[in-house]
């Protein structure tokens, strides 16, 4: 009898086509879902809307970011609203797909994190993009609508009082993370979802590092404050890769 077929002997891959190092099906599913989440999150909705509607490419205006705030500067409120809603959708969709596929909370959470990462560092824009706020909100809506509803007043209230969109985004997402932790402690949310909220908020905050620096320095631009001409020319000089010019103000 061949050694490969003797009782208690581990069959070789060459003998019976068995690969002892093959990926576990659940691990393979998780990797595919995370990759899908990143690709969906990477879709640059600001650029897509601009090209479909004939609007101004947001990468050539203001901060050079592709999210809703800069789309507002580039294309006006109606198109910016469309961009914002699409960004929310591309955050929610990967999480919903993961749940539909039967993934556990932790895997669905990491799929959502990948979408936020893609929104910030899009493979389609040579790793430029937005700041991931709307995409992060979309993912959180798929996780827990109450968390978003409780964090929303912080986001809106800070912007209303200070006219800093960046500060509202930072404190609003931070509030969402705190609420999600409280929900987990109270047993209202699976602890696995913290694998979404904490990393996603961390990505948003890192993406706002330039804004944080300007907020601390007192040079961050408020809503309605005219941009200096030099900053506009810097924005117009952005390459096809996207992303803000060094030190350019704006969200």
C-alpha cells in the first residue's frame, strides 16, 4: 500500500490532490469581502458625478479632495448632495453585502473599515481621495442607526456653532465611537462591531491631520470664508492623482 494511503498518514497533495495549506473557506470569504469593501469604497464619487454631469472635477478646486465638502465648492449644492449620498451608500453597501453573505460581525466590520480606507486612499486615484467621513457614516448606518442618530447632533451642532466642517467631522465621529462603546457595554451592540467603529474613526482622524494642525494653529478656514487666491491656484495645479496640495486649507 502506498505510504500516502496508509491509515493515520497525512495524504500528500501530489498523491490525492489534497492541499494541506489550502485557505480555510471562511478565511477566503473574509479576504474576498474585505477586498470588495476596499474596491467599493475606492470609487471616487466626486469625480464620477463631475464627469457624468459635466461638473468641475473637485480635485482641481479647494482642498483637492473628492468628498462632498469639496464637491460643494466645485459643483454646487445639488451635485454635492448627490456625491454625499453616494459616499454614504458606498460605506453601507459593503457591510450589508458581508452580512448578506453570512459573515460574522467582526468580518463585516473589517469590510466596512476597508471601504473607509478606500474612500481615503482610492486605488482608482493613485491613492488620493476624500477623508472618509460620509463613507464611515454609511457603514455605521448599516451597523447601528441609533449610534448615528445620537452622534449626529454633535456633528451638526459643532459646525453650526463654529463653522468648522472639519471640527464637526472630528467630534461627530469621535462621539459615534464613544456611543458605540457604551452600546457594547450595555449589551445593545455586538462587541465585534468595535472592529469597525474604532479603526474607521482612526482613519477619519488621520485623514484630517492637516485640518487638526490648522485648527491648533488657528488658521483653519470656516464655512463662508473666502479662500486666498494662492490656495486656489495650488488646487488647480493638482495632478490626476488627486489629494490636497501641501498645506492647502479646507476639508
